[in-house]
């Protein structure tokens, strides 16, 4: 049964399509479903951030540009959702979050912001399809 859906977004149009699918599905499932929208900041994966930088603050700040429009897109639709900002390796964080949050389904774009457009799958979706603890829906 699909109740908890994890949507991974990187600010790309592909991820926006994934969010669109997640919204449609959540509405069809009605009050029974919950969306978690995750953005992972890969630039802050260093173990020792520069002195004077509040990592949590930076993640929030950077994540806001991507998560806020997504939250706007989901609001007032009667959907239960929450926004999550992570940092580190996007592919493994997506899988770990799915595991921790017991997601029933991950929805993501087939590609993202990467520039190698001849590939069908980006490296993040490629990894997640292989390592996710639940089914993965990739949207193009
Ligand atoms: P690559 O990154 O390998 O150059 P790409 O950017 O075209 O290629 P991916 O990064 O695999 O492709 O993106 C596929 C999907 O993975 C995106 O549409 C998005 O759903 C998800 N994704 C990618 N990066 C992130 C991230 N940093 N945080 C959350 N989700 C992400
Ligand atoms: Mg990418
Ligand atoms: Mg990339």
C-alpha cells in the first residue's frame, strides 16, 4: 500500500515533473497519503565546514530557493506534506531518508540539472533505482 511518498527535487524541470506526479498521486490517494519533499545540498557534504559558517543555516538558506516554490505548489490542495533539507551525497541521502522515514515510494526525475542531456538517466536516479529500499518512479 502506498501511503508515504518521498519526492526528491534538485530545482530542475525534471524534478518539477516528479513533484507534479506526486501531487496527482497524493490527491488520488486522498487523506491517506503523506508527501515528504527532499532537497539535498551536495555542496555542504564536507566533514569540516569553513570556520564561521553555520551549516544548518546555510542548508536552510540554500534549500529555501528550491523547497519554497515546491511548498507553494503543494499548498491549499488538501495534501499532507512536509519539506526536508539535507546535505551530503544526494543519492545516498535520498535512499537513507526513504529507509528512515519508511517511504513506500520514491518519485524523482529521470534527469536533473546535469548538462549531459544524451543520457537517459542521471547518476542520482541511476543510484537510487539500484539502492532504494522501496519502489522508485522516475518521471520524464
Ligand atoms: P548528473 O547529476 O549525473 O549530472 P542529472 O543532474 O541530469 O545528472 P540526476 O542528478 O540523477 O540527473 O537527477 C535525477 C533526479 O534526481 C532529479 O530530477 C531529482 O528528482 C533527483 N535529484 C538529483 N539531485 C538531487 C538533490 N541534490 N536533491 C534531491 N533530489 C535530487
Ligand atoms: Mg544531477
Ligand atoms: Mg550533476
